[in-house]
C-alpha cells in the first residue's frame, strides 16, 4: 500500500513538473511571438517612414527642378529683352547676340518648363500656360521692333519700345513668374516640414519599437533563465530519483546476492547430506545385495549356463549401481575434497570427466596442497566443474588446460580450451547459467571473474579470489 502511495505521489510530481514545463514553454512562445511581432512592426515602421521621407525629398527635388526651369526661362526672356533694346539704342550688332541665343534656346527652355509642371495643380498649370503665352507674345513684340528698326530706322523702333505694350507684357510675365515661384516655395517649405515631421515620427516609432523589442528580449531572457533553473531543478530531482533507484537496485542486488549465496550454501549442505545418505544407505544396500547374491550363488552352485548368466548379469548390474552411486556421490560432494584436499579432488574429477568425454587435459597446480577454507574449497571445485561442463557442452574442443596459481594477494584459477569459443553476446550477457554461477561464486568471496576469447583460439576463463578470504587463518597472510 505504501509503495502504491509513493508511486502515485511520484506520478503526481511528474505531472506537476510537466505542467510547469508546459506553462513555461507557453510563456516563452508567447514572448517570442510578441518579440517577432515587435521586430516586424519595427521593420514596417522603418519602411513606412523611409517611404514618407523619400516622398518628401522627391517633392522638394521636383519643386526645385520646377523653379530652376522657370527661372531659366524667365532669365532667358529678360536677357533677350535687354539684348534687343541695347541693339536698337546703340546700333551695335554685338548687342544682338544674346537675343539671338535666347531666341534659339527658347523652344527648349519652354519644353523643360512644360515637362517640369506637367503634374502641377490646376491654378499653377493655368499660370504656366499664361506665362508661356505672354513669353511668346513678348518675343513677337521684340521681333516686330527689330523688323521696324531694319525697315524704318531707329526712331520708329524706339517709339515702339517707348509704348506700354512691351512693359505691360513684361510686367505680367514677372507677376506670373513670382506667383508661381512663391507657390513652389510654399510647397518646398511644406515638404520640408513634412520631411522633418516624418523624420521625427519615424524616429519615435523606431525608438518605441526598439524599446519594446528590448523589453520583450529581456522578458524572454528572464523566462529562459527561469526555464533553465526549472530544468536544473528537474535535473536535480531526476538525479536524486535516479540515485534513489540506484540505491534501491543496489540494495535489492545485495539482498539477492546474499539470498543466492545462502541458497548455494543450502544447496551444498543438501548435496552433502544427500551424498552421505547415498553413500551410507544406498551403498550399504548395494553391498548387502552383492553379498547376498554371492551367498545364494555359492549355495546353489548350479552348473546351468542360463542360471550362471543371470547371476553374472545381476553382479554386473549391482557393480554398475555401485559405480553410478560413486559418481553421483562424488558429483554431489566429492569425498576426496573433504579427505585429501582440493587438488586431488580436482585431479580425479578432471581425469574422470575428460576421460569419459575423450578430451585431452593439462593440469597445473601448486606443488603443495593449500589449506583453503571449506567455503573456498567447494567454490574452487565448483568453478572448475562448471567450466568443464561448459567446455563439453559448447566448445567442441580437443584440449582443456586447468591451472591454479597462488600469488601474494590472489588465488588465480584459469580454464582455457581450444574450441570454437563462446559467442560475444553470451560473454557480454552471461546468458549461460553456468557462467553466471561461476561469476556469482567468485564475487561471493570478493573475487573477480571474466571470460574472453583467447588469442590462439578458444575461450579462457579467469577467476581471481583474494588470498585473505580463501586461505585458512593460519595461511591468510601473503606468501
């Protein structure tokens, strides 16, 4: 029940963390959208202000162009009038040159004025048309005076000049030109004011958008920092949970290891007990049966070949039963291990197992028997037994080599074969129960276990057991 409550609480915490993460992400997305909108508004405002400033600048340029074209035409008319009057009064042909030039340039100047004022408003356009008409009339009047000068002389031309016709025309031209220039000047001033206003508006808009962008960016950075802190807290909580899970796993693993060690110890005790019972009870029964059969055979002394054959088969069956009992007993708990030590027991087991399987073997043991603890003796024996079983089942080897070597701090056991080798996935995953049992027996005594492909083929298993854990107390110090 408590485990279910803890699981529900953990699930509730996970949901709360997920909700906070989603809310933080939503806020960040909203701020990012506002920041993008501000940047877009800044761009639009900048483009709009630039277009307004460009329009105002263009309007000023067009007004200046119109004034320049009109001024050139006006100057051309006044130049022609001065030249025409000077020629008539002085009667010097050099004075007539500016008039002739003005007459030649007049059509081009009028064309520039018409082009410059093509898009002018109605009143301005009417004034321009009037100016052009008056200039044409003025040049007709000046041309008539020159013709009169050539045909009737200076006095006739002077009389024509002294009339008010030419002066009135020139006055009208001046009035119209000044009015047009005043209007264009007003337009230039208005465009300038609009340009300055647009410039300030653009600066204000840009500044506001930039300030908004900076504020939103700061808000986004603040949210990002909060998100990072929440991530760090989440990572810390996750690490704490992971550490707790690792502690639980380590505790469960230790408990399972202790349980497995206890089960192995119990199994060894059961095997030892069963071995004694088989040796004492079954061995006694088989021996008694053989003795009874021998007594019956001695008493009957039948010469019947069929009867003698049955007696021989019974003797062979009882002998096979004795041999089977001996193998079972030795497999359950080798008597040599308790009576003579680990090396004679290993030698008998290796010779018997390899002999029955037709497998060649090489043994290398210390010259003197080691005084191992009871637990270490059975562990060493079982490790070699499991290794030989794996070699016979999987290796398809021709030779197996078993070596035991005592070093200052380790008792080293090596079992190497020349077979096909174990698959790498089996070595990594320890899917074989025999390999797992060997590793557990080694780690149960604080040792190390590893299996790896040998450089010359086959597989080598190496087990290192701490000398202080496996030697009897009198020999526990390093040798």
